[in-house]
């Protein structure tokens, strides 16, 4: 065990604990007003050395700013290695710059208390959306995870049951009918693309990333090999990456889209984009004044029951129409590119409500049949 030494300061006598770290290098910590406080500190050091949980005081003094900068650099490297999407980096960078760094940047990681993180999350929840809060909290927690891994902290103060994130509430989805899809397409600048998007269930970025070489018109199939980051610009640029689940898949389109796909392919080289001019990725335009928004407004003017929809709602419509047509859950999962059938069921549970009546009716008939024998 180490030793305790007294020394004089302008404020009076103080005590210093001297000991050796696990690597046998000497270390010291002063400023104790009482000798027993220094001795108690030495005791905790010895226990932590024996249990393998020793944290050097200097290590826990590293600021969140320093670790956060390194974390963002690692994040950027992951994008370059194509193990992280550029849109994710963009969102995390915004959360770090706007919410995490201003609040926690100057703090030493060893000084952060779980109660402080909890209070921060609660304050942020009062004025920000659940998605924004979850993103900011996730960045801070991940940075402190690295601090634990680097042996700067024994425990991450951002983790634990006491830190409660606000629950996300899903807005009621808008599903279009076949007739409404036809109307929306007719009022759109790109009618063929609107119908293709609706009847394949592709994400916007997946659909706009399709190239001529990915199209098999004989079998009515398209290979989903690229994703234009959901066609959402990241700092003004379209970033082309892999599909959302990082897995290529093949999607079938219905026969009535033959002419639309043929027209989209006409006159283009094999490496050209299927939709638009073949060079630039198609975008939905501004949410207030873009071509898609105006198409919806024109459709609503002609049909008072036409709901307000976004481009992503066409994907939900695809699921609705496929289920109505009798599609099984595994086929729908593949069509939508979900990681599992369970995810598809959870996402579109409301579309299967009518099946409950069918199940009850089938059970009634089966029971009646067997009990009458």
C-alpha cells in the first residue's frame, strides 16, 4: 500500500497520497484536508488495482470535447470504409455540434454524473422531438462508451435504467387507393416514377439509384444495388451508398409498368440512371414548393378525400396494396427490404386487423364442423 505525506499550503496543512499504479509507475494525489481522507483514497486505489478496475486520475480528466473530436474522426473514417452511411454521419455530426458539445464539451469525463445526464435528457425532451433527443443522447453515450473502453471510466454515467428517453409516437399513416395513386401520378411531373415507386415499395433513394444495367425487362425485375442516401442531400450533395440493410436484393414490378420502364430505359446507356435524365438523381424537391408537394395539392383539389402524403407514404401504400392483394408476409418483407418478417409485421400491424375477423370465423367453422361429427 502507498504512503501519506503532509505538506503546508497557504490554506493550511494538506495531505498527499503516494502510491504505485498497476504498471508500477509512481503516482500521487494531493489536496486532502484530513489524513484519513488520503488513507481512504489509498485503500480504494489498492482495491481497484486488485479488481482490475483502476482508473488513473489523469485519464478521467480527459474532456468530452477531446474524446468527441476523436469519435467524430472515427465516424468519418467509417463512412470512407463504407461501414457507415453518410446520412448517419451527417445526423450525428449535427447532434454533436448543436446539442452535445455545447453542453458537455468542457467537462472532464470523470466528473459527469448520471443525474446530470438524466436532467439534460429531460430538459432536451421538453423542447425537442424524441428523434432529436435520442440522437443527441446516443452520441454522448457512445463517446462515454469509448471512455470506458479506453479505461478512463469504470462505468458509463449515460447508461442505465434511470436515463429515460422520450417515447416516439408514430403518426397515423396515409394509405392511397389504386384510384388515388393513378390521380397522383397524373398530376405529377414524373407520373411513371410515382407509379413505379408505389407499386414496388422501394425507398426513394433505392428507386432513384437504379441503373439501366440493374433492370431485367424480360423477367420484370430490378436489382437494388445502390442507395442515393434516400435521395436526401447531405450538405447539398447526393451520397451514393449501399441499400439500407447493406444487402442487395431483387424486386419484381407488375406487368402494367412495362411501358413505363421501357420508356425510362429508351436511349440510355447501361450505366445511366433509370429515372430522370440518366445523369442526376431524381429529387422530390422542396417540401413546400417541390414538384411532389404540388402534385399532392392538385390531387387534393380534385379529390377532397385525398390525404396529405409524403414520398415515403408511397412505400406504405405499396405495403397496403400488396396485403390487400393477398401477399404473404415473407414476400412483403423481401419486397420492402426489411431485416425480418417480424419487423414487417410490427411496422404494418394495423393493415392486418381485418385478418383477426377471418381467424375468428375460421375457428368458429372448424369447431362447429368437428363438434357436429
